[in-house]
């Protein structure tokens, strides 16, 4: 898996002509110094072109640079160089970097552009209770940078507690011992927080100036997000997911990569959503090597169903029967059937849809969970997600089987959601569901509600700085509905007040912002096991969590954007 992901990450850049990249032949006969010289020249030249950063650096009395090197398998080693002159600082850092004797597959230059002094007391106050990963400044423990850490080192090693705002003195001293620096007796009363501009190169003959935005939008290269780029990302992401599928069809659920901790809990509903997304990524890439893992994961999901009788089945979620689980499982089985032409799961599709009918109430809502032992109500309501999943699953089953009971039940559920103001929840599953419903029941009330679900919400999505990884799905499903409505000519009150420009702006922003969570080499290099995170999507806010459903939702939004790319671009062109 790990070597494959590395190769795919490299191909992500190589295969896209807009970058103008030529492969760098890293032959065995190239001496180590030659490799270092080439890497250094690439980032140095990129830095020297950056007149804005050079101007900022020129204002500082002390010039400070960091160089980080990794062989792609081990955590990067980071060294620091300082001097009154920039060239002196660069030369000192480069000399130290070569002395690490690391084969430099990945090479990063960080140049300090701004320094501010702050008391440790104020620092702790600022970060106690803050959003995880929100520190985006490095920390020097004296003004001459004798002992200093990049923020990427601090965050990827978990050296700052976002609960208390305290730095982990013991772990930091362990790092200083390992790297030959004097230990700290205590965290100093005053810290020196610094900003950097980063430049990076990997084993292809180019260099990137990395972003310096807020929160997660920092420290990565940027791409033009066209269809070819999306397919290349799917190639990487799908293999990461596929390689998490075991022989029994069960996924590795995820990791906390700071400590390489594997997540022990397992959620069969998230399993269902993940295999559905893997099928969609197969639709993007047409990579037949994905079919084996997909089929194993589907068989594991099939084995998790409990039959009440020969034609009614429920997803068994640890002893309870879950209506949302039925719905999202239908997405997986129906998508597989449509994309591959297989009829293997037709009986299960019908039985799972019948299970949803069994759990629908007279008013159109759904009972969310039943006891497996006696089919009595376990919990009447848990989350809006289950409602949306059930509705969407019924509609996908209807699209395949044309059983009118499924459409009628979905319409009944739609009216229940309208009557109970579900639009205030801005749910991605509701957005999916009403987009699907309006394909078969193009009624004004359903279009109105689908637009209400994102009306006003789109403006918020242009401002939010965290991942909110389901938002890309919410607004891209809403775009499909909006486009269909405009094409249909159906009268709809919401259409007159709906802000099309804001919808398009929100789509653009979320598509760009989601890439902050896609782990590329410049980010992976600072973790204990770079290969564990490379090519995944992480949730920075939760200790860089990697979980199968996180990847599902990020790539679910990108699938919709890919599918509608040409239509969306026709709107933005207008």
C-alpha cells in the first residue's frame, strides 16, 4: 500500500500538464551531495523569485531559515540556520541539512518573515480551549532561535494541548535531546512566535511556494481544480481506502496519526457510506483494481443484514436495526449494480428498501432504530442524518426497481420534512434526498424546500474556515437541483430570491478549501509515519484524525463537483 500511495501522489503532479513538470531521474549513481544541491537549488530559486517575501525578510535584524528533509518513509529532520545576512542563514541551514545524511526525497525550506514576543501566560490563554490545530506560528524559546520549532513540528507531534494551552515540556525536551540541543529547565516566561513562508520540492523537478492562509489553509501547494485533477485525486484517495480493506471485507476504521493510534471502534453505517464512496471513485477512475476491495466490503456489509422475513431486512448496528443504515447501504448496493451491471444484490436491495417502509410512520417520518430481538422501537429519533439517508436510499432503490411504493414513501417523507422545518438543519443527506426526489416528483414544494435547505447557508460557507467536510456534498447536490429547476421552467417562489452567485461562490470556496485536508508530501513529512497519512484526508481539528467516513465525505463532494463540472463552469462563465 505505502509505496503505491507514494507513487500515486507523485503521479498526481506529473500527470497534469498545467504544472509543466518533467520527471527528475533519481538514479543510484547520483551522489548524495548532488541530490541535496539540486533540491536546495529548486527551493532557493523559488524563494528568490518571491520579492514580497524577500522584502519582509529584509526588515528583520536576524535572518532565520529552517530546512526539513525526509526520505518519504521517516519523519522529517528539521534544522535551523541564522545570521545577520540571509545568505549566511541559508548556508548554515543547508550545511546542517546535508549532515543529517537523510536521502532527500522531500525537501522544504521555511523562511521566517515575522517574529512577535508573547508571554507564555498570554499564549496559554490564547490557545486554551481553542480549535485543535489552530496554532499556525512556530515557537522559539529565545530571541536568537537556538531552540525553535516549526508549527508543523508542534502540531504533528502533539506538543501543544488545545485544552489547556500548555506546551509539553517533557516531549519537547526529548526532541531536543535527540537532536543534540540543550534541554529547557522550564518553558520560558516569554516566547517568540514566528511566521514563515515555505517552499517545497519532492522527487519531481519543480518547486512550490506553499500557502500561508488561515487555520488549515496554510503550508500546502495549490492546484487548479479541473476534471483531470479531480480524477487524479480520486486515484490516490481510492487506493488509500481500498488498501484499508482487509481480507474479511472490513475496513481499518482509521487512525490518530500523531501517535500512530489505530481507531478500535467500528461503525457499520460508516462502512456502508465508505464503500458507496469507493464505488463512486471507481466511477471517476475506472480503475478495475478497486473492484476486488469493493466487492469484499460489499459482502461484509451484506453479512451485516438481519432478515425479519424473506423480503424485509435491516442493517444490524450492534444489536439495533437502523433506518439510516438501510438507506446508506442502498446507496452502495444500487450504485454498484448500476455501474457494474451486476444483479448480485437485487434481492437485498428490495429487502432493505422494504425494511425502510416497515420503519416509516403514518405521518411520513421514520422510527430511527428498532430492537433486533423483537422489532420494537429502540429510539424514535436520533439524528436528521438517518431521515435523509432513508429517503435517499428509497429513491435510489426506486430508480433501479421502479417499485412505486418506494417513491410514494419518499414523497411522504418529503412532506414530513417540509412540515417540520428540516431545512433549518442544512443537512447534506436532506440535500441529496430532495435532489433525487425532484428527479421523479418535480413538484414546486420539493424544489422550494431543496433551495431553502441551502438558502442563506451558502453565504456562511464562503466564510467558515474549518473543514465541515459534508458541506461540499450539501451545496453540490443543491446545485444539481437548482440546475434542474432552471431547465424545467417550473414556477418556484424560492427561485426568485435564491442567490445563484452565492451558491457558485460557496461551491468554489469549499472545493478549494477541502484540499487543505488532503495530505500531500509537504504535510506528511512532519508526522511520525509519513506514509500513514500520505494521500488521506485528515480532520485537523481532531488531532489530524483519519477515518474512513471523513474520506467518504470529502470525496463525495468532489464526486458531485466532478460529475457537474462542465455545467458549473458554464454558470461561472456567464
